[in-house]
C-alpha cells in the first residue's frame, strides 16, 4: 500500500520512516518545487510552505474520563 507524503513525513518524525524514499517521491512529484540536490529538511520545508504536508498531525483523541 502506497503511503501519502503526509504519512511518510509523520513516520519519519516518529523515527520510523525512510528519508531516502520520501525524498525520491517528493522530487519525482514536485520537480519544480524541490531541487534535485535538496535534502530532507529543505524538501519538507518547501512542502510545508506550500501546504502540501503539515508539520502538525492529528493523533488519537483521548477518551473522556469515566467519573
């Protein structure tokens, strides 16, 4: 199953994803936005700046306490 760029970015931030795969996909999808020599930080900043991905991601909502 192919992951979206947002899902890949979230996994990288959690220390579980591959920056190499993320960069390869970003450079192929957005060649005019991300230069070929860009690193992870530069590429992710460009995508965040254009609202393609978001730095803040939604986590599971905590349950209401059972008083």
